[in-house]
């Protein structure tokens, strides 16, 4: 890569073989030099976690992007570990932007702390690099497996669109990650809107277990019912307004409350 060329690190949580990753790589290749470092395995819902039992092995693979074979890297670890390895070991220089996705399924509301896609973008932000987390709403029951019939072309368009903006513009100091969710039936003409995270779970969890506690059980979820969606947030923007949701995220988790007032409350009898 040349010195003036923008450098983008691309990762995800669906794994190195995800079609969403390939779609993002093709779109981002038009903006600069792209290094791809993604989990070797499917690693959804791992948040920003670093797995102590991961092997950290990095395997070079090849991806066909615009008819050219790219060297890409499959990392034995979580999405956040993939980003860290990408920054410290695999990138020719510090990336100007880290993009994660395009994720199978929407990352909304309080669930963004579960998302490996968002977690990987937060990992980049913690290292001083802006993060763009991209996800696409899917209209199928299972979001844990790849669905070859899902078209990521529109989400790829918006990946390039917002990546270009983030490479060109200086975002406010408290905006470390931009989380973008594209509706399943969006087109490139679909409008976008800056929306806050909904203060609710989107994937409502419940337990499936047959038999005793000692028997096998798992936590699964169902999505928020349409009647439960309140206005003025990312879920409403995508599910009700059918617009692309753009949410600024700060990695500073301190509550934006009045701290002296909180201390006064806590010290009061």
C-alpha cells in the first residue's frame, strides 16, 4: 500500500467464510487498502470478550474480491481478539478505520453489548481507532447460521457510504463507534436516520430445557413484538419506519447523570 492510501481493517463475528464479510470487503476495497482479520469460527454474541482458551493461531486464506485473490487472515479467537491481532500483527500500519460486519441479523438496543460485531468495533475504539459496526436485519427464524440466499448488496452500499464519511469527517469526541442497521428490504435509496439505542432487549431470552437442571439446556430468544416497540429509537427506525438506523456509541460507560447529585443522594441518611 502507498503512504497516502487509507487503510481499513475489516472483521466480523460470523467468521471468515461469511458472505457478509465478503460483501463488505468488495465495497471497502474502493476506499483504500483493506486488511481482513476475522474469526476462524462462527463467534456471534461474544461481545468484546477475549477467550482465554482460544489458540490465537492465524491462518492465511484467500478471498476472491473483484476477481482478484486477496490474502485474508482467519484468527483462532473472538471478534475482539481478531481486531487486536489485526492491529498489532497483520496490518501494514495503524488502520484509519475498523469496520466490523456485515452481520447476519440486527444489532439493536441493549443487545449491542452482546454483539461480537459491536464488541469488535469497541475494541478498535479502545485502541484509538474509530469503529463502524454494520448489521443487516434478517427475516428468518435462525440467525446463527449462514443463509446463502441473503443479498448483502444494499448493506455493502451503506458500508461503503458510512465508511467514507468516517474516513473524511472528524466525529465528535464522545463518538467512538457508529452502529448501523440496514432493514432487510432496504434499497440504496432508503433514507437513514441518527437514532439512540432503545432501552430494552431486542432478542428476548428464554430457556429451553427438558427434564432436570442437570440435563442439557440452552438460552434462546424471540424478537421484540411489533406492539412492544416504542418510538424514538433504533428499533423503531428500522422495524416501523423502515429506515437505516445510525447510532453513535461512546465506550465511556459512565452514566451521564449529575455526579455530585448522585454522591449527595448516596451519602444522605
